C-alpha cells in the first residue's frame, strides 16, 4: 500500500525548483526575500505548465525569526544575519538589491572572525532582506509581505532571545487582531 504522506522539497536551484513544481506537494524555502519571490515564481510557473493548481503546492518559508522587543537582542539579529549572508550562494546574492561590497565585507569578516565580526556591517536593509526581526508590528508586517509573495505557511524558528515566549504571544495576538479586521 503506497504511503499517503505529503512530500516537500527543500531545494534552491532553478532545475530542482521546476521539478518541485511538477511533482512535489510543497516547498520549504529559506533565503532572502527577493530569492523567495523568485523561487515561488519558478515553482508556480512549473505548477501551471504541469496542469496543476498553484494552491495545491504549499510554499513554506523558514527564515530566522528574531524579535528585538521584550528584551530581544538586536546584536543577536545582526550576528545571525551575518552568518546567513556568509552562507548565501553567490548566484542568490546576484538576485538581490543589496550593497555587494558590504556583503563581501560581511562574508570576509565572518570567515575570519565569526558571525560577531560580520555583525558590525549589518544594517536594517540586510536584516529585512535575510530575516524577520524587529518590533512586533514590524515582524507582522514582514509576515504579511511574505504572504503576498505567495507563501502559504511560515515557520517561526530560532534563534530567540530575551523573553521570547512573551514576544511570540504578542506577535500571535497582533496577527489575530489583523485577521479579524
């Protein structure tokens, strides 16, 4: 008897994204928002070309989620983003509207000094490009933006700092308030 379990792809390259659109039940995507938009577009085009319905393929987004309120640390957010920038493939960086010189400085600093070394080069644009971080309202605004790109689910994941349980409670309350407007 065949297993009736949804199969999700966690891939990055264009050929695998196209294959996911043809056969997968869903995608797990991580990376900068411009890349996520690109990846969802590639998957959706493949879904349509295969004669499937776009809504039949889940798009799960997993990004670093770092509240900087309720005692959350902006320094932690900067260190995490520095590490993500350093780990992002060149072909993905090429898709982004970022300062490439700054990105190269971040990558070099992380390579020689670790994430804290790269953190000094992180500004708000890099934080917003590579993570979901900030105040409650700002984070929920980012969730709305990600949804508008075609995401169907969002994973809220570590790292957390400060009173992250209260921060997450506030975030969910804000989401529910906006849903009920």
